[in-house]
C-alpha cells in the first residue's frame, strides 16, 4: 500500500523541543538522540495496522472478483451475438450490437468509479494510521531524549542506534488497539511535525486496473460468412 515510505517521511518531521525538562524522561529507559524503527513491522504487527490492511485487502479482492465475473458475463454475451450474427437481419444485429456497446461502456464507468473509491480508501487509511501513530512515537522520543526517529532500512551505517519497533508496537496495541474505537485525547505535544501524511496520489494495494475495456464497435454491415469478434473487455 506504499505506506512505509510515507510514514518514514513523516517520522523525520517528528523533532522534539530540546527545552523539554529531564523530569519528563522515563527513568530506566535507554537514552539516545537517534532512534530507529521498522515501519513494515509497525504496519504488519500492530492491531491497528492489521485492521487497516485487512479491510483494504478485502475490498480489493471483492472488486477483483466482481471485475472477473463481469468480464466472463460480457464474454458470454459477445460470443452469443457473434455466433448468431450470420443468421440475423442487419438492423436486428445493429440494434443488439449498439445495446451491447452501451452496456460495456456503462459497466466500465461503474467499475472505474469503484476503483477510484478504493484508492481514496487507501489514502484515508494511510492518513488515519499516521495521525494515530504520531503521538505514540512522540512519547517514545520524549521518553528517550531523542531528536529524531529514522526508518531502519534508510540507515546506511549506524553505531549505538536504538531500535524502538517492539516498544512502538506494544505501545500502539496498548493505547490504540485496532483503532476501531474512539482514540484517547492526547495532551498538546512540544514536538513539531505535520498533522498528516504527504498528499501524493494513493495506489490501492494489489491494485488491478479495471477489466472492463471498451473496444472497437462491431461491424454493422451486411452479415458475412466469417463474423468478426465484437469488442469486449479483455483480460
């Protein structure tokens, strides 16, 4: 779902105010100016990330199944019309061919709209996750006296960096659960950063383009011995 890169970019903006008193730091926690985190694990192992991923996966699979069902249905209709063409009157064939073309166009528009809705759902899920994880990571930063959290795979070489992925997962599960219930109100934070993730164009996970593709209109001339195939959606 391309969330990893977006979340990693958002994490770089979570820079705390160095005026935070030392009393605000949790005793016994390892102190480090730089922390690292595995965003893929955060998405895959937190209850919140799993819920969002599962919801989007179900919607994606449902849309793919519907597209395949429609493709097979239109293929059957096209084959029937093609097989009957040699025995049909020209006007009768033209009427059915026009109706078939209109049906293909309508279905394609409907499925394209559903694909756009799915992409918007991905964007909303990303924003929901970013807004929810931010206060948890801010708290980890403040507790550790850190200035920044980096995505682990973006660090070329490190010495003494502290990975807080396990702590972040545990904190998110404890504070947010799967995110289905209202989130607790967080007190104002001294950490600056964007309120939401980047606004680049979203892509649906496992995105599949619509299988409903228009094609050239069928030949509506006099019936011939070998009937050309009527354009319908392809694979």
